[in-house]
C-alpha cells in the first residue's frame, strides 16, 4: 500500500494550474486515484464560522462542520493532523458514509492561518500510516505554493 509520494510529486504538480477551484478539484481526484483503499478524498474550507464542503471525490458528504466537531473540525481547531485508525472509536465522529472505517485529516495552513482541511476516508480499518501523513503534507505544500495566498486568505469559497 506504500505510495512513493516524492516520485509522484512531479505528476501532481503537472495538474496544478494556479486556479484555486481547479487545483483543489484535481488534487482531490489525484489523491483518490493514486492512494489505494480510499472511499473519499476532499476539502472542507473555513468560511469564517464553519467548515464548508469543497471539491471532493466520493459519495455525497456532510456540507457543514463546526470547528471542534468530528475528525475534520477537531483537526482544524487543533491545527494539527489527525490519523484515526477506527472512526467508531473517535468521540463525536460525524458519519457521512457508513462504509468509512478510518480517516486522516490534514489542516490547510497558510501563513499561520488555518483555511480548511483535507480529509481522506477509507473502508479499511487502520488504512492510514504516518508515512501517508508525511507524504500528503508534501503534496499539500506543493498545492498551496502554487496558489496565490491573497486569494486563499480572501476565502473565495465563502
């Protein structure tokens, strides 16, 4: 199940255009089709009050999540990644797809400001490892470098 994140980075970068909506959509699709055993990959963006569903690949999802709620809201509030081997054991887990068994959520930090999260779900227990977190942080850094910070900090999704 290991993905060579560094080797895949140039391919990911080839899909990045500098347009926020296009890049977040392509990033979600790239991750979904590159990492095995996923049933959801996508973004939630902070609109100033709540996390709102952004581009994703997978089944329809929860549209709004409050900071501090569920895995996404907790990772956003803590501004730290959360790797959850069994979502049924996470207090306050929000069920969007009852097929999801494990989850990895990474905050999107731009100039010290949390603008949202990237969320991955898997139907497999303990699907995600720390190597996935490290690799995805590399990819997210590439994504955020490509996009104009003033546009993202202006919350174009709000």
